[in-house]
């Protein structure tokens, strides 16, 4: 026979691993082609000149240069561009 009464279940005890999202290279920083600039869920930032977008909406540099963040357009979209020398 069991010498201990069965314990009840708990509704706590779950947490997801961190996803390391956010801006990785800030405005004015120099980047080389392939460097990740922003990791995001959805298009919080849009890809501008010399910036590509991965299938998980990660923005990365397609050319060497300096990162620039700008707000453009009728809807105030935030664009990330890489200005080449």
C-alpha cells in the first residue's frame, strides 16, 4: 500500500525560453554584409536599402556600411537602411 496520499496537480511551472529579440546593431554602427541588424516578430521595422529580410522577419545587412533608422511614409513606418561609403 502507498504510504503517502497522492499529490494534486499544479497550474504553474511553465515558461518559454528567451528568444533574444530586439535591435542588434544601432544607428551609426558599421556593419558588414550578413550581419543581423534586428531580430523581430512581425515587421516592427521594415527593410530599406541594402537590407534583406529573412523568413522570420529578421533584418540583415546585404552590403557593408553604416546602419540608419528612419521613419517614412504616410503610416510612419520605421525603415532600416545601410548606407554604403
